[in-house]
C-alpha cells in the first residue's frame, strides 16, 4: 500500500507540472499577443491557437520518435496496435500542425511590414 501511495504522488506531481507549464506557455503567448504592434483580440486568439497547434505537433513528433526508437510512452499516449495510425501519417500530420501556424504567422508578418 505504501508503494502505491508513493507512485501516485509523482504522477500527480508530473501532471501538475505539465499543466503549469502549459498554462505558462498560454499566458506567455497571450502577453506577447498584447504587446505586438496592431494587436487586437483576433491576433491574440490566433497566437494562442497557433501555440496550441505547434504544441500538438511537437507532441505528435514525440510519439512518432518514441515509436521509431522503441521508447516507453506515458500511459495516456499509448494506443493499442490495431487502433494506431500509420507512422508516415502521424509524421505528416505532426509536421503540418507545426508548419501551418508558422506559415500563417510569417505571411501575416510579411503583409503588415
């Protein structure tokens, strides 16, 4: 029983740290959106959504690399073999989730400057 209690605390601690880092990242993107020239609420929402899309893309790349190298994934990222998507699709979707927001931001910067 004592071992189970000790195991649950670090997993809760890791979850808390992960959520705190995500909240800090979203707060930073919100503050950056407010300080951008010509900043408005649409720009702030776009920056937050772009940040989330980039984070999801990075998470997808992590899962792809973990599958390729045989690394152990956390339990919430493990998917049964029969339900998994093909690796090339996971890689393509992850790269697209990173590339599209970056292209959108670059295009907006080029148009307004």
